């Protein structure tokens, strides 16, 4: 599955766009909140959630029609972005 995500300086806004159904949107928000609430134990500076906006986009055709979407993808792309900010000011 191809998922685009990016962080930019901002105020902690999560934006979801593209071919995401309601269940996938809810799952992405839930994973974001879980990551946010466990940031310290995961080694992520909690301030990053206040200083960066996260945009997640699922392009048309990214979700295969013959199998279900795995929520693990949400954790992967959301976590990666916040781990990538470590050491940056």
C-alpha cells in the first residue's frame, strides 16, 4: 500500500486526505492519539505534537480491493514522521 505522509511546522493539526473510508480515518486518528499519549515511553519528545502538523494522504488505488487495510500501516507512517523529528529544532 502506498501512503504519503509529511510533517511541517505548525500547531499539531492532523490532516487526513485521499481514499480513506470512515473506518480508516478513525483508525488513523486512534493510532495518532495512542502514539501521542505514549510519546515519552517511545522516546519521542512530546512537544513535537504541538509544533508540527501531520498530513497523511492515501492516493486513489492505494488500497487493494482484494484484501483489507491493515491498521499497522497507520502506526508505521505516523511513527516514522515523529521519530524523524528527533534531534531537529
